[in-house]
C-alpha cells in the first residue's frame, strides 16, 4: 500500500494560490507582504511570523 505524504501548511500555499488563479505577486499584495516572501513560503525556505498573522485572513 503506498504511503500518503501529509500536506504541510507551506505546501498548501502554492496549491491554494493556483486554485484561486492568483500570481505570487497578487497573493503578496492581498496579504500585504513582498512577492519574495510568498516565493519563500512556497519553496519552504521560511515560515515567517507574518505568515502566521495572515493565517486567519480570507482571500476574496
């Protein structure tokens, strides 16, 4: 039986962004962070405190 890898929060950022058809820049603008920050999140380079603060927001 194959093992299913659990998704991490950082894995979900890119998935959700793509489902919403947002560029990294658009998502960054909506969250009030730099594009580089979103890129780092998606590449699992950092999970900053700003990401934690934004966790409860909605993207409309």
